[in-house]
C-alpha cells in the first residue's frame, strides 16, 4: 500500500525560494574590519538569480561543477545556494590546502568555473595554469585585471558580469538525489577524497542542524559562521539558516581573535561555530582584553576534541555554553551534539554528558566494531571503531569513473570513521582517539586525546599535542609537545606531576618537548603527521624523564 502524500523533491531551489520570500527580511552580513556589508535574504534571492543567469551564459548546465576559492562572505553564500539551485554542483575549494592538492581536487572534480576572492588572486594565479578543466574565472570583491590567465581561460569581474542579468530565474525541478555540492577530505593519507552531497542529503541535514537535538537554531538567532564554507559543507549552517530564517554573520578574512571579538562586539551574535583552535585564541584574547560575550547563547565546537578546561573557562568566566559536536566531511558533517538529557539532574551529571561527543540523532545509525570485525555492545565501557550510516552519510567517494568504495573506509554499507570510542546505552558517543593516533604501549592502549585534554588543563599550557613514538621496551610511548602561555613557565616534571591523579602510573609520559606553535592542518586541527615527521628527523628538543 502506498501513501497519499505528494512526492515533492527536496530541492535547494525550493529552499532558496522559501528564504527569499517568507523570511526575506533576514540578513547575511560580512565584516569589513570596521563595519558590515549586509544583504537581505530577499536580495540574496535576486543576486542568486543573477549569478545563475551569468553562469548559464558561461555554459554551465545541470551537473557541471562550479568552484569557489573564497572567504566566508555574502557573495560566497550567494554561490552556496545559487549554484545547486540552478542544478550545477558547488565545489568549495579549500584555500588552505597545499597548492598541488588544490590543483588535484579542482582537476579531479573537473571544475569549469571558479569564483575567486580578490584578496586571494595572487595565490590563485599560481594554481590556475595547472587547472586543466577551468575555462572561466570570476573575480569577486577585487580587480579582475590583476589576474593574468593562461590561454583558453577567460577572467570576469563579478559585479560587471552580474550587472545586466535578470533578478529572477526559472530554477529547474531536478531529482532530489542529484549532486548539489562536493567537498574533499583534508586529513587523509594520499590524495584528498571527494564527497558529493545531494539536494536530499543537504535538506535533511539542514533540518537536523536546526533541530533541538542538533544545533537548535531559531529564526531570531544571528549565527557567527567562523567555520569556513569550504570545510565539511560549512557544517550545514548556510542551509539551516535559510531554513530557519536566522541571520548569518560572515567574518571574511578577519579570523584572528582581535577582529572576531570586534565583530562580536558590533553585531552581538547569539550563536557561533568554529574549531577548538579558534576558541582557544578567543579565550586568550578575552584574558588580555576583557569583553562581554554573554550574548552568545550557544557555541558549537567540533573538528577535534574540545578540552574540558576550555569549556569550563567559557562557562565560568564568560557565561557562554560551549557545546561539543562530532562529525566529518563524510557525514555532511553533523553526527552528534552533546546536549545533556533531561535525566542529568546534577551539575556533575551534566558535565559527564557535555564532555562526550554527543548523542546520535535519529537519522544517524551507529555501531562499534572490534579489530576482529565483531560488533561490540553500546554499554559505555566497550571500545571499538565507530561506524555510521544514514541519509546524509556518504556511501562512497567520488571518482570521474564512478563511485569508489574503499574497503578500508566502508564496511558493507557502513562508513568506517577511523574514530575509536564507546557508546553509552542512551546513545552518547565518547571518543578515546583516532585509530591511527591511539598509542599502544606494552599491549595496552593510551588515549592521546585524554592526555592532551588533561595537560591543557594546566594554567601554564596554551596548547598540547600528544603523539606515539617508538620505544624499544614498550613498542610505543607518548610524547607531549607543549605550547606555553605567553610569559608562563613550566618544567616537564611539574607537568607530569599535574597528571598523577588523572592517569595510571604506566600511562604518564616520560618524553616532553616545548614548541612555539602546534602544526595544524588546513582546517585548524592538530597535524600529528607533521609532528611525527619532525620527531623522526630529530627536529624536536625532547626531554626524557626517568
């Protein structure tokens, strides 16, 4: 028996029409360093139509890839919705990848047009000659004449190209399973891998982002979107904002703590999202120059583990609630958010839930798989690799020759996340490590994440990263790399003593090194691969305690 329900495609064009019509007074605003450039969602709809006409005039049709090489700003949001709404495929290029990787993903995706921010033209100019499929470049917020293109590539000015275009567009009705956007992973070994999101997956994911079990967005919110639009589908925030009618605040290239705090002071966002390293910098900035940020109702932090000490500092000093979330490019990315349940009645209970990676929503199925392939119970104690599946989780990687299902990443329809952890009976995920980062010492496991979080609880420590290094007796032992708070002092003996009531004696690190800065990936995560290389090459000054 079939239902009587209408079969209306979950299209991003429908979302654009809704936002520009019924919540048209909501806004997207970009920080300029001293003020904001603002457009309403109604104006966003008109600008999206003009961009769609312009791209169509350049030969872009359904399924063609359109790249962006941009900061978070108004024009990037226009592309974010206009490109998929017209049936093309948005490919937000990660501006922080190594140059050869940017070229690789642009060629692999077969980008035909790229929108480039004017401030990024010098960087993009070095890449363009090796981009074999790009035929048009549109320079946004800058002088198009400053980009010298190779033969066969035309350069256009964004305002000039759109100036004569109509402000309405007959967006096509397409299959909701059609490609809407694509992102490439940044933390894998070898070449980056492509993930292609559908209109359906982005729509369902946006509903979950806005839901109470997700990021709990309201139409009255102003969302400070620090997470880059090129990072993991921008955590679904642009589409969730259009769906809820929330305002979007875009920081452009002003991502340092000082400018971010100026932006907050001027615009008073109620919600914000970024990786932990951003919030660590903001916290340090607030220590140096106190400011009221209690207008922030909620801050979502994801991308890597959030030190509990950072969460408590925002709570205690600034009355700001930091919520831990978990996900990855392959999961669109929202997989879980650490909202404590109603049964958490005491402060101790609440914190026990807040420091997890959160509860899986109804749309994400999850299981734990042991090394022997058996599924282990969700008892809060058993550990295994986290595997997930659901309507906004990829089932393969993109290849021009067809979907690529790598056995190392997919297990009979389940995505192997590479994260090792446990799941409680009520569905909360607690990660102990990445499978490649967990330290095996004398046959027993040591969590590098737990050590990092504990060390960063020391008042003299600004950042800490832990890697496993070879040991003749125990196979592997932890090495702790420390960045001290400016002006602070601490010795390895003092730091290890700080850990003695938190870890078993055999887990306490002997090897310590002090560094000026933790190497980071293109999306702000700790780059442990680079640190391991530095250690192997003897580039670190390591103190070994008895």
